[in-house]
C-alpha cells in the first residue's frame, strides 16, 4: 500500500549491489551537470546563482521518491527559468528580496496547481499538445533563451524581453559596448564544450568548462578588467519556511503559474515518452507523474526553490548513464547538498560568460530542424502548425505561443475529424479482398448495382453532414444501384446526431428499394446500433462480419450461417448508451 504512494519503496525491495553502482554513477553524472547548469539557469530567471542549487536539491529528491519514471531529471530548466524571468519582469516588484519571494511563491502556486490537476485526473490534457506544437514552442523558446544570454556573452546590457524583435534591436543598439575579453572567454567556453562533447562525450563538459573558467580568472584576475564573475555564494542549506506575497500579487502571478504548471508537465511527459520508446518495460503513470512533479515544486518552495521541471539534456544523460531506480535522484541531491555545505566558495571566480556559454550550447539541441524538415516533406499541415507556434512564441510571447498553438492543434484535429477518410471498395480480381478502387483501379471490378463504402472515423455531429454528402454523391454515380454496404470496421462510435442521420438515410434507401447492409461493425458500434434500435431498422439479417459475406448475400449466392449471424450482430447489453 505504501509503495503505491512511494514507488521508490518497490525498487528498494529488490535493490542489489549492481543496481546501487548504476544508480550511484548516474547520480554523480547528473550532479556534475546540474550544479553549473543550476547556477546558469538561476541567472536566466533573474535570481542569485545560489537559487539554482536550491532548485536542484529538494525537488529532485522528492521526485526521485514519488516519480513513476526513473529517467526524468527534475530540477532547474532553461525554459521554465525564462518564464519565471518574464513573470518577475511583468510584476511590480521592488528589491531583490521581493523578487526572490515572488519566484519562490510561484513554485508554491505551480505545485498546488499540478497537484490539483493530478487529483482531478487531468494528465490527459497533455495529449492535446501535439508534437508539432511542442517542437515549435521549444525551438522558439530555445532561440529566446539563447538571445537572452547574448548580453552576458558580449558583456553588455540589453533590454529584458520575451519577444525576439525587441531583443535583437537592443543588441544592435548596444553592440558598440561589447567587452572583448568577455567575448573571448565566452566563445572559448562554448568551443571547449563542443570539442568535449564530440571527442569525450561521456565527460561532464559543463563541469570541465566551469573548472577552466575558474582557473582562468583566478590566474589572470580578468575580473578586475571588466569580466563579470559569480562572486560570493553563501554556503549552507536553504532556509526552511513558506515565503508569501500579497493577494494582489498572487492574482497577477496566477497566469504565469498556470503556464508553468502546463509547460512543466508537458516537458516531463515529452521526455518520458521519448525515452519510453527505447525501453521494453515502462511504468509511467501520467497523473501520478503530474502529482509527483507538483509535490516536488510545492515541497521545494519551502526550501527556497523556484519552479522546476525535467531537463531534456540531463534526462538523456541519466538514461545513458544507466539509471535503474529513483535512488539516482537521491544520490544526485545528496551531492548537491554537500556542494552547498562545503564547496560553494569554489565558484567565486566562475565567469558569467561561461554560464552563458553553457546555456547557449544546451539550448541549441532543443531546436529540432530535422523534425521540421521531415514534417514539411510529409505532413505540410503539421509543419505550418509548428511554424505558426514557433513564430507566435518568438514575436508575440511564450504564453501566447503555446496557448494559440494548442488551439490551432485542436482546430486541425476538428477539421480532420469533420472530413475524415472514406473509400469506395471493390473486389480485387482473383482474390476475396475488397480494396479502395482509387488505389487498385486496374485490379478491381466495379459493379453498377452495388455500392460498397468504408467510413474511417467515428460518426458524430461534426461529420454527419459530410457522411451524408459523400454517400449520396457516390450513389448518384450508380443510377442502377440496388444495394449499399457500409463497411463499418473504422467506425468506433456513433453519437445521437450520427444515429439520427443514419436512421433517416436508411429509411430513404428502403423507400427507393435499395438494400442497406452493414459489414465488419466492431463491438462498440454494434452496441450503439442495438441500444438505439437501429438494428431493427437495418434488420439483423443484413449485418455481416465480412464484406465478402454481404456481397455474396446480395448476389444470392450464399446464405449466412447462424455462427456468422451471431458474430455480425453480437452486442453487450450491459454497456450503457452514453
């Protein structure tokens, strides 16, 4: 029973030395990445660097205990940090204390929202954010995040914004203030990261470049010549307690909290689903995962953490390092805790340009150009969905981009379901198969007295008119029509509007002396037809398991057996009609 709420207990019951070793190595791998990334991402959020380590401590510990998947690496994330920065910039805050309080309380709100969504079984909502929307959104966010670091890479001040045109304009206007030494440090860091990733892919490139930066500034004292450094980072674990804000400020923060709650969940589910494809066994439970992430944010906020989610890059490293259980996150959190207690002074000379370089290299991989090209070649409608989401996020705003992208995705789905695929079938010569006449034009023999039509979707209020239209259009092509077979194996459900339309059509067929038959109807469709009494209108003798059976019956060649009749008309009377 306890294991139901704490999945890590189930893992510990079968824990062994080999698993311990794998988890320890994976935990160490994550820790050496999340420490410099945490410092960098806190900078994106507009917070002191130490808060990136706070966000890497308790949240990943909590998710390690409660998460249903072992692979997502929870902690500070570039995208979420950017949204936090936008939220803080939009609020009327005075002083760093108020900024910190707002960022931490934002994590409280995000946690409560995610927990509520999980309790209400709303994890399914993530399914309405299609992959083109997610890809367009993350690509745009990556560009915005990268541009937000240009000021640190060039050593100048630019306007803080989430709109690309304003950021570019600000860079152009202030470009003459570029600090050349800072540029050299930043570009050297980025080059070192890329070289390390290429030739030493298993080495923690972020940690290597951080050590390089610290040694460089310590030995040259370029901080005295304008190179900005991290400086003093307080040692010790975060204070425990709930930071509060005014009711008015809470109201103003709510839209950003909602955005972060959804984005955070989409990130962790997207990562997990991608890794799921590489695993034969997986135990992901979306609603429990949502609650685990919500608990991580909520509890983390009591330990000075700002909103967190799962990192794409760290999750990939975690997976490749061989993480076996949630103990990986526990080990990683312990190392972060030891760093907070004893090693924060080591980061004093760390150049801000190094952190900017780490961020810029990390977000480049979020821009999935190959996927966009593939969509353009294969699914042009989804490509434009991706493009619109990307452009809206870039030029209008992050919240607007993902919201409108999701709405466009739903609109595309509505358009598709309103005009679904259908096919007119005919027998392939020399076989007993009935196939689409447009695909097998030279191999099929079309009879003028019978129309066989397959409808490949639910029949509901959104497409009933389209269904009626295509059926009557195809009937007009056959002036000698005496029989119509509806191949219904693609019809999973028929709503009341669909039933009404189908019933009226059947009556008109009967008035015209056209025999109406149903072939291949699956269980849910048969149940609805039975419960709505449409089977009385169709007559059970005109329902068939196979298309060939219906055609042979129409020709008078074969009379269906009792077994065939039973299969064709079987229903489950216990299932209620919704």
